[in-house]
C-alpha cells in the first residue's frame, strides 16, 4: 500500500513538473492582468516553448545570441505575436518614445567618419502614435519577417514590448494587423 501511495504521489509531482508554461522572463506579468484584447485572450496563449520554436521556424537567424523565450505568445492567422509586459516601478521613468525612436533609427548606426548607407533607410519604417489610452512606437524593416512595437499606457504604469512574426509572404498582412491589434487593446 505504501508503495502504491508513493508511486501515485511521485506521478502527481511529475505531472505538475511537466505542465505547460505560458509566460517566462524576469519581472514579466501577464498581458491580461493589465489590459484586454479580443486578439490576445488568456485562453488563446500558446506554450512558451511552442512559441519560441515557432519564432525560430519563422526567422531562423533572429535568436542567434541564444536568448531564450521571454513573455507570452499567441498565434493569429498564421502570425506569431510575442508580448513582454512589465510594470513600471516608477511612473516618472516613463520612456521618451522620441528618444527611443532616435536610438533605433538605422541612420544612426554607422561608423564615425563614414557615409551612412541610406538604402537601408528606404526599407525602414517607424512611427509614434497615440491609440486609445496609450502611446506606441512601431518600427520594422519591410524586408524582414518581424514587426516590432513598444506600448506604454498614458499613466506610465505599464510597458509592453512586442513583435509580430510572419512568413515572408505575409509581411504586408503583419504590417496591417499592427493597427488592428492596437485598436483592440484597452488598459484596465
């Protein structure tokens, strides 16, 4: 009888240990704890490892530095959505999106004393806009399979870093979906 109880107990612990994980990363919180979106329901998330594998399949060279999966993942219409949601410790630390935009602008990324390669600038898009009760910075290269964005609520409580990953044939669909996704988000 003891052996049976130990066996059952061991199997229960083993079952708990191999359960699916839907969020990962330091100080990352669930998106649905601070906001809502019809495209990002809590019960629609996919397992972190499954999301990471899907991300690597869509863009094999993207994680060349060995960064593991961070945040939460959803699939929508063949596109992978990855969000990393965090709480600001201090609302006065709210990001200046114009400064962030300048920091990631490709024209800045050149060696001193050389002429910047402006051809990459023609492929690049970035925009800052206000949507509902938050502001957003969007940036991406048209020729890449991921579109990036940074959202922060107007009160400076939360920040969400996100990416939409897609097949090369779905790049325009992903670009168009960004605005649709933003319109669906509302902070609590």
